[in-house]
């Protein structure tokens, strides 16, 4: 059956066909849809874990119990999961354990760029690199087989253009498989030093065996065409090479760890000139150079994505003729949606002149003008640790230090940061932006709102009680749409000694089922003071003499602007449809 | 057949992904090799988004380069201007006349040039007021399907196949509206009402 599937859908399908019974992970672009699709398949369970480390640990337990299990995360997720990953390689598996890692070269939706192929030699885990959805499915199935045959966790490494491109796939049937029976095996599964020393060397043995097996069976592919140029490539770069250099011979590396040394030597011996085309790090180039194989180091960008045109230019093509460009265009940065509760909180935050340690989610957009209320964003969960660190060394210019963190991010790795501040007797104001959902990655459930990936209701964590259990005396809850009330609470809390938590609670505007009627500006009353413009709401603009205007087709009636207008110039209007729905 | 490259450019939330998906399904049903590439995540929050569909006997890259698209369908005027270089000289440039001012303009920190339509007209743009036609079809939200209708005039697929695919892809309550939207977009271009 031929289907048009994204790389993520194909990985989910591959895991299902391979008989995986559990999928677990944490959302992160571009990996998220993998588990969402897996969850929809028959006879499986899929779970969002609070973070990637927990996800991999759950997978480890499932593997120990003899089941096949898929884990999915974005590239930075592996940093969080690296602790169990490295030691899992020592242990190996019982049921096959496959980790989908989706990299984001060019940082479409990420705080950094990492080339996950590097985990191969670092953690000594095999890496398979599909070049399209058909391979994403095939390689995932193969990864489960390799995992069990060589007793090792396997990474399937994708990138944005694999995960989020659709191409044709021939889908197969699910292999029904028996659970591998459990046996007590402490030397393999209990990684204390005496056992780990043995497993460390055993890991080298398993990788070496895999390398020998791979010479015959790895999904590498050699395509001989004109042998005056031979290109070694992998992943999405393969497609760009085919497009840009249709006559070139190609060694397409399908398993990038262990590096196919013999295949590289054989290929290099058959072509006149070798070049290497890879996206992101100099991974293949470094390994190929170490083999002593000479290649032409064509100029590829050190960061960002490749494209057929970039590859063509690296080989001397002039590129396509272009039309003239149209200059002077305004940028279009992403923005918070109309009615976003984060906006109200940031507007109120402007009044306390705080240094704001930030975190990752939709609310990171509060760093952009006109709100400009964020001074740092490092990694998930960092806001609270950074707030504490800045306070411990004596603070910053005597200003209050406030951290802002989303609900999903708090559950991911903010709770430990908060425990740390409480434990060390630190101070500061932690604002938890509880919009009842993991919004940035497309509205996944999380432990704070209590809906699972299977759509079940579960216990939602009571943040206020959790904070009191940590001994935090001041825990207050605000409605961020009520900007005045929020401002008052903020002013009180930044003056307080010690640690306090403010839970800013209102649902994401995109999950509120009914929109309110839109508002309109009464021009007679508007003094063109600009207060509402400072909200940065996409529904509000100014006319030539500075008066505010509201686009009724964009306004969702959150009334934040009504609250910041000192002149009562913003009034309810009829619904958008009554006004004729002109857009 | 050499691959045909269609790029759809717009603003997060305008429905470019659904439109691209319908086109990809139509091309698949016609027996072509197909690739579709889209970007999710941060940009979807009101940022610039573009989606690429390529079909032909054998398609390698899911993405394209400036100067390489055969058709560029722009859901918004500023994005049309931003992406105009992506359509090859002689390619088809279809532009929705709607403007969505980006935040820097709304807050007065930047300005949108006021000659964008004229500049795009010099590039041979075909203009369409997709929202007006969508409202006529029954919902302003069907503007993306109006644009598909307009695009369909320049592609080789039958009207029936488009209708079937749209019917299968959109929520069942909205099938009628979307089929009307497709029809209006298609007719606007067939009858030459698109202002060239
Ligand atoms: C280690 C890691 N995992 C996943 C991500 C992807 N990611 C970025 S923000 C986010 C969730 C944000 O949700 P929340 O904190 O609830 O904020 P919201 O977007 O709802 O405002 C995720 C999963 C990441 N950046 N880093």
C-alpha cells in the first residue's frame, strides 16, 4: 500500500510494523508528530514523559521487560537523556530499543544546532540516517533488528527536511512477535563499577561485530555513474546531490556509525575524484580524513541547511538566473497569538523593572519588542537556576530578579530548579505561566494539566500544593488577562524577602473553544497615548495620527487592551460576522 | 516528466499546509513521484511560512532554491514580495492581494512599502482577492482553497480529481464551502478575472 507520509509518520509506522508496543518521548520540533502518530496505531501505548531523560528510562524498563520500544525527541532532548543513553549502551537491550532523534539544522524552531551523528562515536551507539520517508520506515525496522541482534540501543537520526517532508512509502504489515522472556542478569543490567568495566569492553566488542556485519548488510548504497566524480554523502544531503550533480557517482552512507570504512575505501578507489557533501558538522569528513582517504574539500556552509542550489554552487555552478528582489520589506518575526495570556503577564511585568531570566516556549516571544521582557533563554528549565545564580552573587543593579517558565517546561526541568532555590534558601520570584498546555510544539498534554498522549484524563499536578510542600511561603495565583491585579501582585512579591511563586493561570488562546466578541476603538475617546500598542497585539495598530485601531477579524476579545486603556476608549463591538466579515 | 515545483508562501495560520497537502495528494493520485516540505513550530506563530510541493517522474529534493520554482502561490502581499525571487523567470506568480501587517509595522517600528502591488505587477503577478471570493463561498477561512482553485488552472490535473481530493481532506461540515471556494478561484482565473 503506497502512502504519502512525513518522515515522522514513517518512523512511527516502521516502529509499529517492527512490533514495538510502546512509544515514549517528549515533544520537540521537528520530532513531535512521531509519537502522536504512533499513539494512533492499534495495539500500542504511547506516552509523553515530563522530559527526555525520563522517557529514555521508561524505554529502558520496557526493553528490560522484553518489549520493543520507540523513543522520540529533538536533538537537544538527547542532551537531557544523555545520562541514561551512555550507560544503556553498556547494558544493551533485551527488547529492541530505538531512539528517533530529529535535528534542526538552520534552527527553524530551536535554540541551537547539534549534529546528532556525533553521539555515535561518543556514546558508541549505531546511527542510521534515512534520506526520505521510505527509508525512515525501512531503517526504523532495521534499527529494531540491529538493536536486538547486537544488544545495543540504536539511533535513527532525522533532520527537519526528513521529519517534515512527505514522500511516498510502501507500508507493510505488523510483525507479531513474542515478548523476549525476562531473566535476572545483574552483570548486564546492574551498572556498578565491577560490572560496568566488563560491559565497557563488551560494548567495543559489540560495535566491532556490528561493523563487520555492516560491511555486507548496512543500508549504505553505491551508485556508479560517471566515475570522474564520486560524492560521499548521507541523509537529506543525498537528495540535493542527486539534484545538483545528476551524473556523479555516489556512496550514500546509511549507517553513519560505525563509519563504513571499507565501503569508503572501495568507493574512493573506483572514482577519479572524491568529494564529501554533508549537512551540519564535518562528521564524515573528519572520519574520512582519519582513514587517510583524500577528498576534495568543497566549500559547504559551516552552519545551517544545504539545498540543491548550495550544493551546485559548491561544485562551481553559477546557479539559476534570478528576478530582482523587492527591497525594504518589514521583517515578520513570529508573535504571540491574539488573546495570548502570556502577553498580559509580560505587560504587567514591565512595571517592576526586573531582570527576567527566561525559558523556552511560546512565552520566549516576550523577549521581542514591544514587550521586551526577557533577559535570558538558555535551555529548558534554566530560568530558575539562573535566577538563583544571579541572586547568590549579590543580584544585578539592585533590581528584582524574576524567572518566567511555562507549565510544560516547569514539569520538564523547572521543578528541580525550584527545589534547589528552596533548599539553598535562595530568593526571587518564579512566575509559572500555566496556560494549561504545551503550546509551542502544537498543544500536547503535560503532567500539570493532566491529559495523556492516549487522551486519558490523569491526575493534574497541583502547582500551588507542590510549592507549599517545598516550604515556599508565598504562592499566589493570578489571571494574567487581569493586568492591574497581576501588576499589584508582582509589585508585592518583588518587594518580599525570600522566594515566592506566582502561578499565572489562563488557558492558551488557541484552546479556548469560544471567542469573545471583538473590541473596537472609540476614536473620540482615544488620545493616541500608545498604551495599547505596547501590548504588541496583532489585532491592534495605529493610524497616521497615532490613534489605535482594532482589526475585528483578528481580535478574540481577551480585553487586555480594555484594561490598559486609561481613557475607556476601547469598547465592545458586534461580532465579526455582523460587520460583514470583510477581511 | 521533469519535476514541477510549486511553492506556497504565506503567514503562519493561513492554511498553506492544507493547500499543499491537497496538491500533493492530487499529484500522488495521478501517479507521480511527490515530495512535500513544510516547516512547523516557531514560525507557525504568525511568522513567514513556506511550503514546497514537487512532483514528476522522479523527485529528489523536497525543497527548492531561489529562481527554481515553476509556480509561486502567495497567500499575502508582503510575503509575495519577500519570495518573488524564488519563482523562475517565466514562472507563474499568483498573489492574494491581502496584506497582514507584521508586528514591527503594527507597533510603528517599520513600514510596508506602498508600491508592492505595482512592483509585483512588473514581475507579471496574477492578482486575486482570495478572501472576497472565500466569503462569497461561505467562509473567509476557505481562502486557501480559493488559491488552490486559481493554481489548478496552470496544472495538468482534472477538476474532478481536485474536487474528490478536497472533499476527502477537509472537515466534512466544510466540504460544500471548500468546493465552492475551489470553483470560484478556478473560475476567476479561467475567465481571466484575475487582474494580470
Ligand atoms: C530539551 C528540550 N526538549 C524539548 C524542547 C522543545 N520545546 C520547546 S518549548 C517546549 C514546550 C513549551 O511548553 P510550555 O512550557 O508549556 O510553554 P508554552 O509554549 O505553552 O507557552 C518544548 C517541548 C526543547 N527546546 N528542549
